[in-house]
C-alpha cells in the first residue's frame, strides 16, 4: 500500500480482505492487527485498513532517516485472519510505503554565505557556492537556485549557474560575467534563493557576500573523489578511520590546505571528527550499526589563499556489524485469547493445537549474528509452530504460534510456566529467554450447594446492631471464579416481606447479621431465604431457608408516660389529700412487669416525709398542708422498679407547683400612721404630696394592688393614683385648708374575695414648720379620732364665718337705727339752722362711729353639749400686712396653732378690689384671740402694733343690708 505522510486520522489505506480474496460480512471471519498499531488500525469485521490519530512524519521515522529512495521508506504491519471460534488463524504481513510530501523548506547552512573572489579573474570564472539542504527528496527536493542581485549590480558582474552532479544533486555556481577590480570595489552582496519542486513550492534565501581578493589560481585536489571504508560498530572514541589527502600546486598560504565537512548531516558531525590540518577522520562518539548502518557525506579541502580554493570528495563509511545484541522474544496475544502482563488465560475446554499466543523472535544484528533459533523448554503441553512458511522471511526476525499440544485439565494443573529460549548464531552466541504464564480457566458446571434446606437459629433480643446471627456456608465443586460464591438475602417463598431492612449478609463470608435491635415483644419470628451464586458465566445458584426465633429477655425498663409530671395544687389543702397521679407501664410480662413505686427525695430532700405514693394506682398524696408564701414548688422523683432479674428501673420527675390563695392582706410600708407631710399653701396643682407604698405576700391577681382615698378628703383637694399610690394635690389651697389633713387611704388587692388594708396619710398645710410639737400632738389626737370624722384644715374657719355674719347683721341693724336717728336729727337741725348746712369732715362732740370698748370680763357662752363656747364675733378678724413702700402687698401669712382654746389663728385674706381694710392690728381682750405679727411683716420702723380703736379714716359704709369690711389701702402708722 502507499500512503502520503502528514495525513489526518482515519485515512483509508486499503482493504485487506478484498486484497486477500476473503469474503466478509457473515461475521465468522474476523481480522486483528497484530503489529503496526502505532500508526495503523483495521476494522475487525470488514478488514478495512486506515490510519490512527498519530501523525506520520516521514522525516522522523527512524527507519527512514537515511533513506533517499521513495520506495524504501515504509511501515510494516501484521494482520491475523481468525476463523470461527478461533478454529484457525492465518497471519499476513503487509507494508505501507510512506510517500514524501513537500513539508520541509530547503535551507542554506547559514543565513549569510561568504565567497571570496580573486580580482582580475577572467569572465566566465566559476565559483562553487554552498548547497542548500532539503529533508524532502525527489521532486519535493531542491529544484533550482536563483540569484537576486541588488539594483546597483544589474550590470551583470555575476551570474548564477546550476550544475547537476554525478550523484543527482544540484550544485549552485557563481560565474564572473564582468571585470573585477578590488581597488574600485572589494565586495558584493547578493541574495541567493533556493526553491524546491513541490506543489506549492517552498523556498528560502541567504545573503551571498562576495569578497574580492588577490589572485589564488590553484585549487586543492583530492587524491580520489570517493573515499570508502568499513568501521566496526561500537568502536571506541578516537579510533582512526581513514585519512583524506589533497594537494595544492600553490605555495605559501595559498597552498596550505584545511579540511572541513561539506554536505554532512548532524549525525555525521556528532559521530565523527575531522582533523582540519591532517585530514584524518576518526570516531568522536560510539556508533551503533542498529541505529546508523552507513554514513555518507562530503569533505571539502580548502586552501588559505585569498580567495581560498576548494575541492570536494565524497566519503562513504559502512558500519560493520558486531554480535552485540541478544535476541529479543516478544510474546503477544493472538485472536480472542487475552494476554496481559505476561499471563494468558486459556479455558480448559480449548481444543488441542489451538494457538494461544504469538511469539516473535528478532535480533538487531546482521548475518549469522542475527540468525535465531527458538524452542520451548520443559515438559509442558505447548509447542511452537512457524507463523508463516514464506521463504522471503528475514533470518533475524521470525514469528511463531504457541499451540496447545495436549488437552488442558484445570483440576489437574491450573498454571503452566512456559519458558521460551532464543539463541543466535554469532560467535560467541548470545541467548535470551522469556516466559509466559498460561492460566487454565475453569468451566462453570457445578452450582453452589447448602448442607441444610432449612436452618433454624435462636437469637436473643436486645442485641447490638451488626451482631452476627448465624453463618451459612455453601460449597461449589468448581474453582476460581466459578467457585467464588456471593451470598444474598431474599424474601421467603412463604413471606413477601423483604429481610433487607433488618438482616444483612456478608456477600463473601455468609455471616448473617442483624442491623436492628430485635424486640420479642414486637415480633418473635423472622423467616427469609439465603441465595448463593457463583461468579461463573453463566452464573449458577442454590438457596436455603433461615428461620430466626427471637428469645425473650428482661429488656424493657418501666416506662413513665412522661419524663416530667407537672401538677398544680392550691395552698391550704388538707393533709393526706391526693395531689397528682403518675402513669407507668412495662412491656415485659410476668414478674418482669410487676412494678414497685417509691418516692425519691429531690434537691435538698424537699419531698422527705411530705409525699407518699400508692403502688397500684400511682396516686401521690401529701402529708402536710401547703403554704405558698413559705414554699412555692416541690420537685422530687418517682422511681419504678420491675421484678426481673436483674431488675430494671426508671424514674420520672414530679414538679408540684403550689397555687396561690388570697390569704394575705396588703401591708402598707410607707407612710406610717404617725408620720406627716408638710405641704406649702403655694403648691401648684398636681404637686405630688406623698406616695403610699404597700406590698402583698400573695402573687398574681392576689398581689395586684389598687389605692383609693376613702375618707378625710371633704374638699376633694387630694387624689391618689389607683395603680402607683401617688397622692397628688388636685385642688387649689385656700385659707380654710390651712392645718392638718388626715387622708384615709384604703389598699385593696384583686383577689377573690379581695382583701384590704387602711392607712392614714397626714398632710400639714402651712408655709413652714415652726412648731413641730404642735403638729405631732395634732397627729397623735388624729390617731384616736374615729375614721368617719374628717380632719381637714382649720376646724374653726366656718364657725368664724358664721359668727362674722351675725356680727355684720347686728352692726347693720345698729347702723340702720343710727342712720334713722341721724336723719331725724339732721332734719331738725336743718330747720333750726335755717340755710346753714352740715359741714363735711367737721368733728362733732360725739362721734357715732367710734367703736365701743368691749367688756373684758364678759365671758363667751358655752354650748349645750359642754363644748367650747362660741368664739367672740371678732375672732374671725384677721391680720393684714401693711403696704410695702412701693405699694406691693404682703400676701402670705404663717398660721400658728396653739393647744389652748383661747389661742387665735391667723391667715392671709385677699380682699376683693375696692373693699376697705379693717384695722391693721386689733388688740382684743380675752376671750378674743391673741394676734401675733407675721414673720414676714414689716419690721420696726413702721409702727405696726395692736390697737383697740379703729382709725378715724375707717368708716362702715352701709348699702342696704350688705356691709363691706375692708379698705383699699392699709393705714399708715407713724
């Protein structure tokens, strides 16, 4: 076959079947590629030969490195034709000739080529130029050279001529076409291009630098044009091979010759050394004939004239073979019998004379050194037969089939170690051996068998997961894979339930394990089937039935219905009353389920001696009555013990919470009944007077307190917040409110029925506290006063108002009588005086308006009930402050209380606009109240003193029945 290099994958090469005349399509005859698979592949059914994905590069194939003939570069392959069931095998050899394509560009040895030309050379003088090399050959090799002159050199001083050499190469030559004068121009720079003959063509170029020198008219001449020698392979470095000799008729430097490699490959330059002076060619590195069998190159002799002259000789070096390679034995598979890692697997039922392997024996040496003899060593049922009988088969490369020579018996011998020895014919001869392990395969003809059809096993409950229940064992008369048994579980024919969730079996050992904890109380019998399968092809199987009976244990602990029982009981419950019931059960039977209950003390022995439990019903009783205020909860454990051996027990926690009863009344912690609070009369609305603080030993709604004022607040001056107990001033303080107020505060809880507590809050309304003893005495008397009686402000204020009204009425009556008398007198006087009238402001002898002196000895009358008598009419007359120098008024007065009944009270009164002031200070005899100066009233300097008589400027103005008392301004005393 022929194939161009560098082609893509899957290129069709040819059809082996059609070329061999074999009819395909039935599938009985198949094809197998035994060698050459690196680059080639074959269709097993059709015999179609094609390329693989590996790219074929002709120039890189080792066997084509030194091949210049198109038909000499090829790939060998082997194809085996296999009959039905490998009853016969034919092996054929093939060859694919690799055709060269133009895939390499011709190149010069150097990008700059230097040529020296003597001056005065005659026209037509020819100079040899360095040749280019092309890894391709034939028409793809070098076809022509071209000289590209620079524009200034178009006078055609030089011309290129290409000559064909005897060995078929093209030699570029430079011809002098014009006169050369070094003194006018000593160098020329041209471009030399080389082109191959491929399609498309490839080319490259180099700079040709021509140097004009003096005359050197004689060239060196080799003794012969071709030197040929033989060299033994593996010669040591430095071994001389031959000496090249050239002569030059010139003298001096023009006659001194140096030898250099001409057209030589890299391998030549790497393996050989050429002495420049002597021309001796010697070994530089050891040469292996199996890698390179011939070296062909050129050597140039160059003198040292200017320009130098050269001559060329061809050297052919043949590498002589040495017996340095031992025979190699390659054992490969053949047909369908597998062979891997030196082991061939052959079934015991193969026929005698069946080929089981392909043995290829080769020797890299040549001649007698490569003639190999091959034999099988030992008494084994195998023999070698030549794979082909062709006479053209090389002596150093032979192929054999390894056939069976006797029937194989797996039960007798399972493995054969076949040793093959190869010996060459060299002197001395070399040998090697290789071995093949033939492993006889067993035929699967026996199913696995169990010793029992039904296997019954007793297994206790409460097992650990993964615990082994039983081991089932099956036997197989076969061996190897055919005797390797795999166990599996399947449902019993009598039960459709799959055992996989509860039981498992080790597929290799047959150990049946339980994957769950068995509980006899839930299920006491399990039945399933164990199947044993061998690993033969086809697989055979056998089965047995396994019955597992679960044995009982005392494996159930008593179980409470809850881990924690929570009960709520009311406090004050009668002793020996039931407080709760616990429920416990045991899934065992008999004595294992007989339970005994007991109370276990909790933290700090809370339940010690307090609780008991009834064994039959689980009812818990208390031996004491509970008081939540002493202890709110009890925690203890109830223990249940069964009657098994060993006994099992369980505990549950009981939490008992005592529910609150409203059995505690609120307790007022502030204020105390004997305390009091001073409130200035100038306090603003919503001033916080005090906060009543109370607590309740109960909890929840029973401790939810609300506050209310139930007494002592007749003027609605105070208000208490029901939730916080804050007492605030909500009314405007008036003079009548001066003094002690006793508020009766009731604190109620929200229980059913509710409980309450009453507390007293004393508030003393005054600007300051100058005599605390007086207030404390009044508070002490308040504690003995019934709560139904209000204590709020000045008790004599209303009585004084009543008395003042009576006095005003009496005075009004008297004034009316006096006015009537005055009118009568004035009428008479006017008549007696004639035209003279009354002079206003003139003081008469008698002043009707002068107040009369009271009788100090006159005592006030007592009331019928023996209480204090009514105070005198003027007891309600108040002290009024004098005007300040700037006209402002003193508006506040401190009231001082006395224990004696005759002690008066003073307060500030703001008269309405236009009302007259009464006398600044009145000094009255007993029983009138004593008047004291206000601490903030003007000091000495103004004569503020108590007097009995009204000042002359003050008058009572009567208008009907109404009498207004007061003045717009205070009288000034000096």
